[in-house]
């Protein structure tokens, strides 16, 4: 599994595109040898961007699960927000308008691109900071992780 780590501040351009940071674009090229992505969300609060091969692994895992309300909601919600996309020659990817609007990730707003194991999340930076402030990671939670 590829491990994307850290936060790269970015902005969405006037056409709704996110510039993939060069070092991460190089890693995507090296590991996946493809510019194909799947862009989705589970509830619209943030944008999730997966290399297509990683998303296909998620889909395969979900398909093997027994039918349940959670499985059906996952398929429906990730499909509602989801769309395949391709990184262009300048390293940009177009984020669909309804998802940008829901996540409040629009032109000129600072966004946090948070790399997380096999995908990355794009947050409105102010919303991410508010989430960290309102629901901080506690000492107890860190201890529960064994860290």
C-alpha cells in the first residue's frame, strides 16, 4: 500500500481544478503508472481523491461484503459524489462542481490536501481547522492507539 502523508496547502483555480503537488504526482506516476483517479466523498464535507486502482480495490472489497444498509449507503453515496477523472498534462484534476460546492472548496479558498495512506482528502482549510479545534485528538485517544 502506498502511503501518502502530510498536508499540502493548495487552492482551486477558476475552472475548478486542483494542482496535484509535483512530488505526489511523481509518486502516483511511479506506483500506478496511470493518471486515472476516482474523486468522491461519503457525505460532502471533504473531497476524497483515489488513484483509480486503489478505488477499484475498495469497490472489490465492498462487493464481497454481504448486503446491508451500510454497504448499500456506501455504494450509493460514493456513487452520488463520485466521478472518474484524469490528471492533465499540467498536473491538474477537475473536481466536479456539486462536490466543490458541498465541501466549500471553491476558487480562491485555501484548501488542505491531506495525504492519507492510499488516497488524499481535500478540505476547506477553515473547516479542517474548526474540526480540529472542536474535536481535538485527546491524550486518551493517542494512548488507545499505543503511541
